[in-house]
């Protein structure tokens, strides 16, 4: 089974190499990063096998975990790929070493978003979701306890 999976990964990599023999340079995007984003980007390792735990990374560089996750989100929104993995041996964040690593991450990311969207849709049709939608607002109602 593992050999078959490895063979499939290699096939995807070969197809990508055929379609894009010269890797695209993202230097322009990297220059758009803020000083904090660049500092973080530089220390993120390349390759899933080198993934670094974000909590450990935050502790190492002396910032809050939430700051690291916010910076990662900002970097991703500037079209720069930072992957994450929750696999036991490869838990953490990393720059993809190849299209296969990126594809694995991106597919997981899309699946997770689809699941969140299903939950959001279901909540819209809950008792409170319907009330909220019929009120026409998502603002918090005023506190009437005063």
C-alpha cells in the first residue's frame, strides 16, 4: 500500500515537472512581507519531514503562539505557501519542498473548509440561526440586564 502511495506521489511530481519544468520564483511576493513576516518566513523549515511545532517555535523566538498563527495567516494571504501537518511524526509548519507536499496540505485544507461550511450551513437552519437570519443582523443584541 505504501509503495502504491509513493508511486502516486512520484507520478504527480513528474506531471508537475513536465508541466512546469522551471520552478516559479516567488521573490516578488516575499519582498511584500512585513519585517515580522519575513523574520518568521526565514526560520520556517522546508519540507514536511522538517516541520516545526508552532507552539515550540513561538516559545523559541519569544512571542505568543497566537502571534505566530496570525503571521502565518498573513503570509498565506500574500500568496506564499506555508503548509502545516498534524501527522504524529511531522507535526508543525513548513515550506513545501515540492508540489506533492503542497498538494497533500492543500487537499486537507480544502476538506477541513468543506466540513466547516457544512456545519455553518446546519447552524443557519438551527432555531437560533433562523432567528438571527430573520432579524437581518449578526450584531450582538443589546444587554437588557441593566
